[in-house]
């Protein structure tokens, strides 16, 4: 999904460079326009990520509050970008865009660009991560009974709230979690994908699943460990059933040994 986002940013910069809004086409050469619009879009993207990061720390229930987070990010970025465009136009070209259009109208133009650059690709990511397009569990009581039937045999995988965040195509056999920026990469027996949340929040919702956090960026299910390797510096590396190798930090090594994982031998 990050590739898709970079593609959207690139296309937007190219379009703005070619079209040259606010008179930049007449007053600036192509390299100057590329730097002008590329810089604005880059600043907007970084600011968007910053606002989303803050929102994720303030709002804990991401599955329900993502519209609020997205709206706050879009409105904040649009406001800052409007002021930035007005300042750049005045300082670089001595052109008062704010005076000719008015800040409100200028804000409207910037808001449209922000929505196209940020909101649309992020919404697609949310849909792919299962935060959109999946009906709540309460709306499907008929299927709830068959799912709950095998609970006496293996209750843990069916009760952990985090499993509801995993796309259906990945199944329920969780192997490991891996932190990637603002996301958690979920590894199952069926593959891997990203979920928009913090690793510590994900671990807090793994109720009943036997596993350990073995590194500040990794959590591993006990059933996934097939072997343990020891590096020359003494650090442990877990080999998982899907071929993934996960480092064990020194601060978590004692817990790994206490769980008996260090007794595994890699084939």
C-alpha cells in the first residue's frame, strides 16, 4: 500500500508541475515548478503522517475512530498548506494569492488537493486492512453459533479481539506480529498483511493466545516456533514455521528461555 501512496504522490506532483496553478506555469521554469510543488506535497504528506500518529495515540479504538482521525488530518494539513502557499507566493513571487482569491477560496483549492493526495489512498488502505467493508459481528448472529461451537477445543484463537482486525483471506492461525512504522504486519499460515495500529495495542488484544513479545518490534506465537539459532554475539534468533527469522532482544531473552523456546534446535 505504501507503493500505491508514493505513486499517488508522484502523479499529483507531476500534474501540478505541468498545470502550474496560481500562475506558477507562467512565472516559473519546469525545474522550479517541480521543486515548488514537490516540496509542498512532501510537507503535506509528512504533516499528514504526524497528525495521524498523534491521533492514534490519543484515540485508542482505531476501528471506530478512523473517520475522526482521517478528518482531523485532512483539515489540519489543508489549513497549514493554505498558509504555506500564501506565504510562499508572497515571499518568492511577490504575489498575494490570498488577497486575490481570499483565504477561504484558497483553502478550498488546497482542501481538494489534500483529499485527492491523502484521503483517497488512506481510505483504500483502510479498506484493504479490513477496517472498511466488513460488517460488525453483531449483525451476523446466525454465523456466530457455528464459530463458537469448537470453543471448548481451542477457545483462545476465537476470543482474541485482534483476530477480528485480520483480513479474512489470512485466516486465524496467527504466527507473528511485526511493527512497521504506524502499522503492524500480521503473519499467518496463509500469508501476511498490514493493519493500521500500534504493536503494543495489538498485543493487548491477543487475549488467550500463547505467545511472547520477543523484541520491541516483534511478537511471536508459541506454536510458530520451530527452531532457535544463536548468533556469534550470543543473541537468539527464532525460526518460525513460515521460514521467518525473528531476533530476540536481550531484554526479552530471559522470558524466551523461561518459556522453553530456547530448547528448540534449528534443523
